[in-house]
C-alpha cells in the first residue's frame, strides 16, 4: 500500500511528518524502556542466586544488583549489541529459546513433584477474573509486541518472501503463545492466589533447581537485549541523518541498513550503541522496581509473567501506553488511511475494530493504573511458606540477609 520498508515510513506515507515522528518516538521508547526493564530484571534475578551462595551479601542487595548489572553490561550486553547485522544473533536467539524451554520444564516439574504443596488455598485461589484483566492485556501486548523490529528482521532474512515471512511469523507467535500459556497454567496451579507477577519470585531462595532456572532466565533476557538495542540505534541514527540532511533519509530500503559498511559508519554505530546501552544502565539502578519509571515516562515481558501486582507495575504502563498503540492502534489507522476503499467499507472493518479495541484498552487501563502511580514496590521478600514456622505465622516480611529460607521443612 505504501511502498515503504519501515514502520515509521509507513506512518509517514499515511500521515506525513507528524505520523512519522510520533511513530519514531514510540518505536524508540518501547525498546529503550524494555532495555531498562531487562537490566532491572537481570539484576534482581541474579542477585538472589548470588545471595544463596554468599548470604553475607544479603545486607547490601542494592550494591549486589548494581554490580551484577555493571558486569553483564560490560561483558555480555555490549559485545552482542556491537553487531551490526540482526542475522548474526541467530545462534543467540536459539540459545535464548532453549533456556525458556528448560525453565518451563523446571516449573512443570516443581508442580508435579508437590514440593510446594504447603502453599495455602485462599478464597481468591480459583476466582475466574478480577480488575487486573485490563492491565493483563497490556502485559500480553508487551510480551507479543514485535512490530518495532519486524522490518529489521524481515530485511535480514535470506530470500525473504511474504510466504516465508508468514510461515516464520505463525510458527514463532504460535510457539510463544503455547509457552506463555503453559507457564501461566503451571505457575498458577502451583501458587494460585499467591502467584507473583514474576513467577520466579514465588520459589524459595534455597531451591537450587529454580536458582538454575533464574540463571537461565537471565541468560534468555540478556540474549534478547541486543534486538531491542538494534531498533533504538537505527531510530537514533536515522533521526540524526534526517536532521543534518536536506533530503528525507531513513532506513527505508529493502535491505538491512546494518549491511552498510565503512569506517566512519562503523564508528558512528559503535558510539550510538555505547550511548544507548550506558544510558539504559545508568537509569536502571535507581529503582528496585521499574514501575515508577515506566509510569512517569509513558514495554518477550518474560513469557512466564502473569498479571499480578509487581508485574503490572513493571510492564503494564509500557504495554498500555506504548505496546498497544504500536501493535493495535497505529497499524489500524495506517491501513484505514492508505487503503483505497471507503471508510465504512467491509475491507476496513477489521482495522477499525483493531483501533477501537486498542483505544478502549489503553483508556481503561490508564484509568485503573493512575490511582496506583505511587505504591510500595519491593523485591527480595521471602514468601511465607519459605520461612520458619514462627516467622510465617507472624506474617513478617524479611529479606534474605535476615532469614535463611528453608522450603523443605516448612509448614504454614
């Protein structure tokens, strides 16, 4: 319809410069905020594993998290993000996928083994739905949002055709849906109403199998980081080129823009990458939970995240105010504008329904979240069924440095 090969280019063809810059802003903010959230999640997850083997570090969890994020940024994230071609990450993507499958196997095993049979039932355990349904849509939109990197991935494919792209898309999204459903079902059946937003938060800190799963989770997140960085980098580079050029310049070709070579281009690419990565690193240690950052600014979520308190503080605002417009509202509006059919024609009804759905979810989700912009958000809390009997009965929350968890012998 538009003859363009980028998401911003499609919006520019439909709505001019206003549409282009709006889409460019959202397309940059979404992966950039995702990068920050990945840093926070990896820092929280790996710090628990380290405290398991070095309990004395539990009194300085903030420094442990900062050190973890610094080390992985320097030795893992930067080397991966300095690649110019998305296709170079094929092996990393496969390894990330393998990690997710292994984590799923660990979650299912813990359900079937009955090791967490001490988790109590509550009146809310099997309630069908509640007010978190709307934020949950934002979380799922965040998890399945791939529109911002679709063009980069398509352009990096060898012998790319629509037939091959449709096959890849259906297989990928179908597999992701299946894995997400299995994580949600197995996790909720294990912990029911006590399920946390990050499912791994439910498992005791001395559960070595789940500590291994936490490491795998961190690896999977780190291997996902570069694709988000690639998108942010290309948006920044394109805007710089458009600013200094008299002509309309964008990564709007049928070839991967990262194939462009040259010493000057390599240097600019490296500088842009380092600035983006270190900016995300600098922001991430300032909050234990990312909710306030995302809520004030405007987001894959882990496939085993579910719609509970900590998780929709972390992912819902970004999902509702960035992912849903990118995934539902703007594509529908672009099609309505570009399609030659009349506004109320049958061909445009699906696009209109998509826009209406996205608008309703965004407005209602924002209305639900606004009263909770300022809230208590903490990680590192030991679940009651992981504490000693007396502490569990008192209902007191302790971090790892105060109580050494002991799942195996606890009774509620």
